[in-house]
C-alpha cells in the first residue's frame, strides 16, 4: 500500500495509517480513548469508526442509530441476510456478525483499494460470513436474486456526498426487489438547511414503501446545522416506541419522526427520479473539525 505507516511506534503508541485509494487519501487514525479503535477518513471526511476489541461499539452517532434498527429488525440473536451498500471500514457488517452469529452478509464497495487497505489494517474475524464485492451499489443490487435480503443498509459517499444515482425512485425500486417481504431499508442521509435533499429522500422512499420513520438530531431537523439522519422504510409497522426509547438514550439523543409528523416535515416534497437526481449537498467548510 502506498504510504502505509507502521501500526505502533517505538514506545508502543499506535501511529496513523495512510494509503492513496481511488476515492482520495485514506487515513486510519487511532482513537486516543479506546486502545483498539480506529477512525477511517477519506480526504479528511470521517467515514467509519471501528473498535477491533469490541465490534458492538458504534462510535458514530448515525451508526448507533443504524445499530438500533439492526437490533430491532428481528428477535435478538437471529441471523440476518444483510446487504451493505457502501463498505468503508465495514463497521456495521462487523456489528451484525458480532451480535447475530451466522448472519450472511454482502457489502458493495466500489473502491477496491480502500477495501484492501481496510482489510489489511483492520482484519475481519474468522468465521464471519461477510463477502465484500468491488461494485457500484446499483450493479450489486442487480446481481442479487429477488427477496434475498432481510435488511439493506445504504451508506454510500463519494467523498462527503451521496452519488446522484443512489437517491432516486429507480434505485429504491431495485432495493425493494432485493428485500424479502417485511424486510427493511435503512439509509444514512447527510444534509443541512434548508433540508431540501432530506425532504426529497423522504418523498422518494414514500413512493416505494408504505411505512417510513426518520431518526435525527433535533438541531438537524430544525435546520440549525448540517448533519446525518437515518431513514428507515418498510411495508410493516416499524417499532417506533422502542426505536424512540433507544434513540433518546444515546450519548447524543435523537428524535424519531413518524406518520403525520413525518409527512408534515417532508412538506410536499416530490420523489426524485434518475432524470432529475443530484448528489447530496457538499458539507459546509470546517464541519468535520
């Protein structure tokens, strides 16, 4: 790997690892508060956080919220079939493998150099059924059979933006085909005021699924700052009370919007199609400092 640094220095202190990958400069930065944890950045934008000693630890706010959805997708411990669109450091795939043994998982990551860098520096445990494919998210969807997945998680960023072709009704139709009846779709969506992109994604999901809920920081929902929201979609009633309880207990408490409140928040936004799709907004300068 280009520029890969040694894991430890002379006195045992961990040192950052770096590599030039297709998406830019990848960095694995040691977490000073957790001796076996690392944060993955691409061109300075945080992408993932992994604790090799505790795969159940989810360090990022949005990852904890996706973790709640994973926990609630089936009874505790039951194996799941999960498709991860976007690989990064495979944080959520590790979480599923650790909390739901014998789960069958696939991850689609278009940056093969990034996958090699991550798997060399942060190896997966033996016995975990995680298959990583070098593929665009929509191409990976097209290769899977109907009703294969219990859960599809979309967490795809090119730099700090979600590509346009992963924001449309056509994309969600492909997701829906791959989901089994009763399966869930969950997406990490980044946006800031005036939240036009987020509202459009809610409308787009509503065009394909009958039930939606949104989890986000209240400050993001009020349009006070740029941040991540997690949108969940399915065709069965989601466990909103339990999701709200768990989210409220997070280190950074979030709010769950559902039903009429979510419809009101979307504000009459129209579904996005391939013909008019655009990438998610560029984060404001300095947002990751």
